[in-house]
C-alpha cells in the first residue's frame, strides 16, 4: 500500500488545491487526487468575482466568513506570484448592484443599512450615481448600490497557482485518478481506494464539488447537488466597464484586455454540461438591455459549469460526525473562488491542531441532522 500520507484530498478544484497549499506549506505530507484535470470543472467555469457584499444579502456566518476570505486576497496574490510566477489577476475593482424598480431599490436600501452597521463601505444612489460609475448604462436602472471594496481574480490562474504552490512545498497531485471508495476500520479513516490502487492516510478531505454527494452515503440527511450555470464571454473597449454589474437576472464582469464575462443561468440537479442556444441568447439579451454597448462586442466563447449547492445554501466545512479522520470542504456554490483562501487555511489549521475552528461550527455537517429532525417533528 506504500507510504502513509498525513492527508489525502479528493478533488482538484480551487478548494482542494487551496487546502493542499496551506497544508503542504506547513510541511504536511499531502496527496491530492483529481479524476480529470486540475481545476477543470467548476473552478474553470467561474467568473472569479469576490462578491461578498454584492452576492450575500443578509448577515450571518457565511457573510462573516466571506469577509475574512476577501481580506486575504491582496497578500495572497503577492505571495503566490512570488512563489509560482502566476498572476492571479487580483483587482479591487468594485461592484455595482442595480435596481430596476422602487421595490428593488428599497431592498438595496435595506442591504446598505445592515452592511454599514457591519463597517462595510457602501454607496446607495439613484440614476445620477450609477451613471457616474458606469456612463454606458441604459435608462432601465433606477438606482444602485456600489461596493468599492469588492474585487475579482482570474479563477483558472488562482487554481493553478494554489496547485503549483502546493507542489513547490512537496504535495503530490495526481490527475486522471478517481477515488472509488474510502478505507475505514472501526469508524476510523485508513485511506482510499483509487483506480490506481489503495493509498493510506491519517486524514481524508472531500473537496469534490458537485460530485461530493457520493461520500455522504452514510449521512442520508445531507443533500449536495449540482446547479448548472452557463457563461458567455465577449470583448469590447476595455474602458466600457471597469466594475462588475449585478442584477437579479445576470452579472457582467470585466476582465483583462477588454474581455467581459456574462453569466449565469441556473439549472439545479443537472450534470449535463452542454451550452444551450437559449441560455446564451438569454444572457446576451439581459446584458445588452443593461449595457447597450455590448451589442457591438465581439463574441468569444460560451461554457458551463456545475456549482455544488446544499439545501441551506451554506457549504459543508469540517469533520464528519461518524467517521474519525474524514473531513469535508464542499458545497460552496457560487462562492468557491471567494472562500478558497479561508477554507484552505482553516481546514489546514484543524488538521494541524486537531481542534475544531470556532468560525466553522455553523458549517459542520451535523447541522443537516438537526435540520432533518426539526422538519420530521413538525
């Protein structure tokens, strides 16, 4: 069975690679298995937005964890570039959430109020303000909420930087190797069985995104499922848009070299990753209605990804409740890129210290059992 590793990680997306990076950096023996290529699934399909304030619309554990993670990116960007030579494309470019009627504007006003109470920078304004931020906007929006501290990265580069950094510190990353079963004895992890053989470890961490459901068979109350999202890329004048735009129907995110990502459709419980003509048409129409200049943009490509969602919209991060040595870091849905640094750091700390991280308590798998019992008792 070969060498015993400290940790085996199942899944080579941005979350798995982040965990591998932080563990290997602390001189832990790490072996990561990816059934396809590193970062090929949801991590490569993401837009890379660090949308703490613009995407999370209520205070709670997820918002607080996301704030901490966003704060790690400036230093992380420099650290990874120095170590690997990869520029993850970090920019504090701001984001603008638009309202198209008085009801939506009132909702934005409520969001502004509680976020200011948390010490976050927000700017609520009408048509004059939003056109000052984005002159090319159409007349449809009546106002918006601007978040100057929001940012973005290039998701593919971030995942590859984590992977290369992990390997620099000694982690082993094996692509095209599928984990088919866990090795468990007396309710304790012994390792994993793969298509390339059996490997031993003290810890196994599941970070397999939308494919993580197979590792919850002994936890029937847990539900993790894919939400397919289609994204379109176009290229236009790089000065046309400098901040990400959010609406209830789509986002429009500027990238390097005048490229703009438009996304994303949402189709739950679908593993088919084909791109539909209807999905592309819908995204382009919504984007052009908001930003008419995009009608003259050059079409680049379209793709889709499967985002891992849970019943309550919060990821599972922490220990399994029945098998000692088994941990989860999955179900991040639209926030995988944003939460990758804090997830990697806190999971690594739990392995190293042997203690649970207090800030991860709300994300433990045990919450699903509690929710299941509450529903059953009604």
